[in-house]
């Protein structure tokens, strides 16, 4: 999942490193001019069980990395993270990825997020996303660098396990 620091050396370097990676990058909300840059999720089969991994990148990246890296030569943003004030655009993208993965046969859905829990991240914190969606079984989170392990209820009242990854 691309987090804010993956962009610290500019887009050319970021994409160069993506090409060298021996794993896929996923994000349901990182886009260029409205088109997703990566697949929103992947499905892996383990012992006959299909597990979907949905990627979520914090829209705070536009502020916590170097804003000009996300702009064209005319200083217009061409990259984005569905950063609306209500959070609805991110919630909709997450829900679509979850629903699409379930429709493809995923028995479990793990959200791989770089969202955090700080107040400045509202409305894109991990708890905001969990409370606004359904179908996620667990959410692994970065960005805040905490190690909290919590159980929350999604919008349907089902339990979702959140595990923070630390630093």
C-alpha cells in the first residue's frame, strides 16, 4: 500500500521503485486524473480459501508528503486520493472494492490501510472507514505508528478487527 512517505522522492522515483518491487501495489483510491493507478485489491488463495486484500491510502498524503509532486507543470493536481471533506468518496471506493472482491468469491476481506488515527486525519481514519462500510473482516493499518489492537463495529454492527503495524 503506498503510504505518504513512498512519495517523498517524487513520482518518477516512486514508480521506478514500484517496477522493482517483487509484490503488487494496491490502492482503491490513489488515482491520476480520475483513473486508478493500481488495482484496488488482489485475491490470494490459501488452502482453498480466497482472501481479498483491499488497499487504502490516506488522502493526508497530499499534505504530509510534498504537494508539488502530485501536480503537473501548471501546478494543478493530477494525482489524488479521493480527498473530499466528508470522506464519502473514500468510503465509496472502499465499499466498491470490498463488494467486487466478494463478488469474485473472496471469503475474507482484509483492508490493507495507511490511514492512521490522528484527529487531523478525519474523515479518513481507520475508524471512520470501518464505521462507514461493511464486508471488511480485518483492517491492518499504518500511518499513525501505534500498535493498538481493537475490535470495532462496522455500519451493519458486525465486528471488524483492527491491527496497527507500529513503525
